[in-house]
C-alpha cells in the first residue's frame, strides 16, 4: 500500500469519528493529493492562494478545499468561487471583503474566526474583545453572505505539552461559550501533526495534518 494511504489510515484509526482530518497539501504536487484522494481523503488544506488556485483545476471537483493560511484581502476573489472553508479570518476588513466577494458569486461563504492563543508574535489571531464585536455585528446581519462556522487557533510551537493543552483548552472554552448563542457553530479547528492528539483531548473536531500524511517538506 502507498505510504500516503498508510499514513491516512493510521491517523484515522487514532481519531474519533466526530473529528475531521484536513490533509495539508501545501508544497506537495498534484499527484500526491490525487493519491490521498484515491485513498478516500476529501478535505485538503492550502496556506497560499496562488498554490491553491494552481492545483484546484487539476483535481476532482468534490474535493473540499480549506484555506488555512493567513489570507490577504486582495486574494479573496481568487478562491471565493470554490473554497469550502476559510480558516484564518482574524480581522474585520478581511471579513467584509469575504462577504463582498461571496455576494458576487451569489453564495454564502463558510469561515472560521481565528483567535490568537499562542504566546508567539508570529502567530495571527484576534483577541476576545474583537471576537465579541464581530459576533455582535454578525448577529445583526452585518455580513449576509458569510456563515461563521466556528473558531480556529494555532498553539505555541513548544515542547511544553501543558502549555499547548492550556491554549487549546482556552479556545475550547470560547467555542463552547459562543456555540450556545450561535447554533451554526460546528467547527473547532485546532491541532496539527505534532499536537493533534492534545487538541482532540481539548475539544477539537477539525485537525490540520500535513507532515504526518505527506511526509517532511
């Protein structure tokens, strides 16, 4: 059996049924993505718009593409027609642009709001105050072409598992708090190849796995 297939099977055996795995295919060729698809994988994640747009036409139409990287406002228009879920929405201007581009396609785009949970300055995300403001506007129908489907976060890159667990637990508390108010919340996206087990223990139901599926980059 192909190594990619073996890796996918191993991970799926380790995770609960309610957890969806996104195979993060950034920098990987179309043939590797096709291999994963042939092994039953349907959710794929890319972190650069240019790469996503280049790959998408060469692969099956029923792939569910996740934009997981930091998204610039001027790039939204290139993926609005086909993207399944945009993970890293971390500011109001980006949210407004997604709403604008979705309206052009006469559709609603599903997004996740990215919360800053890591201690590193290099990690993106909004704070609780902005989260509350955006959700209040959302409740008042400010973004009619957007559906907020939950929250997303990236933990600190550290060997300290207790710190990582604490950051994930914090995001889970926020998710549970707002899920009661917004029934459309269904995704808590956190956890990657190195920490997805800790993420799942702390409520994640959407994990982003690259190296553990496709091998080292």
